[in-house]
């Protein structure tokens, strides 16, 4: 519902004259669409009281995944950054290896075609 604009008391109080008592209904998905799908549901899961059942996203995790999350959660910022750097280096090395094997395979195919 729309409220009324506050009328200035003496015409000199500009800040008071700019007040609005409008009530905004943010429940409408048409007027206030969710910017990132799933964020509202994720945020609501933290506001709800703790229940005996785990969240939906956790139901798909295996024990190894949960152990890894606990391990990563216990790291300091510096140790976590070191872990991330190690993963980046591993990914880079895997890319180099893949490129090497792809080149060898391509060269073998090229020599058979000729």
C-alpha cells in the first residue's frame, strides 16, 4: 500500500519533507525477482532452527566429502591459500600432461594416415 508523503512542518525542514511512509511488499516475485536463483532458499536454511535432518545439499555428500570439508574448514587462511595453490599447480600439471599425450596420439594418427 502507498503511504503519504510527510508534509514539511514549517517549509524549512527539507529532510522531513523527503520522508516517505510507503510500505513495500517484497513478497511479489514479479516486482522483486530473485537475483540469483536458489540464494533465498539457501539463506533461509540458515535462519531456520537446527533440525535432525541435514540440508538437501549435504544429503548427496559421502563421508569422504564431509571429512574433506571438515579438514578444509579447520585450516588457517594461509594454509587454505597454500592448499588452493597446490590444487592450481596440480590442475596446471594435468593440463600439461594431457597436452603431451594428445600430441603423441595425434602424431601417431598422422603417421598412420600418411
